[in-house]
C-alpha cells in the first residue's frame, strides 16, 4: 500500500515539473506518467498508438480494453482514476512550505520568489530563507480524502 501511494505521488510530482496541463503532454510524457504510475508495461502500447495528452484525456474502459489491449480490469480502473485525478483535482499539485509556516502551491510560491518578493504572501513578514520544503503530509491527506470519496 505504501509503495502504491509513493508511485502515485511520484507520478504527480514529475508530471508537474513540465508545467503543462495533461492534455498538452507529449507521447513521451504520457509514457513517463504511466511508468511512474506503476503501469510501465503499457508504455510500448501507448507509444505505438501515439497516445499523447489529448488522447489520454479521452480514454475510456472500452478503448483501453479493445483498442489498447489492456485486459486487466484493475489496470484499466487505475489508469482511468489517475486520469480523472490529474484532470479534476489541480489542488493535488505539489505543495511547498516556507519559513512562514504556510503551504503554497509550488509553482505559485516559486513565481512569487522569482519575481523578487522576499516577504511572505500571507504575513508580509520577511522570509528567513528562500528554500522550499515539500509538504508531503498535506498531499497525503488530500489523497486519502479523495480515495475515500
């Protein structure tokens, strides 16, 4: 269970590095996402069928089974859940905390700091450090909540 959770977290974090929406991913990025999701055995199939981000977002049970040959129901479900997660929950993007004690979406706080702002967006106090720390606890709580619903 711990390894599966770690795989999903890694897949989401690595996909966020591209700063693209899932529908903008290349075939290579989709294959990387599949691998990190623990579904690397389907990379060649996705590559052969030119499944880029736009195609990924249109997949359904039928196309996964009949067109791509993914016969295992559990694998189809896992892929479709992961697609739904990256499409419908932008709040799952990696969060980072800073020395002010607040958590921010990583891309937002990086942009804030890169624009020369040295104060906390929440408290306006001077930040003691520009170093960011991933807030893994918050990310795991959000994932548990989404899995329960």
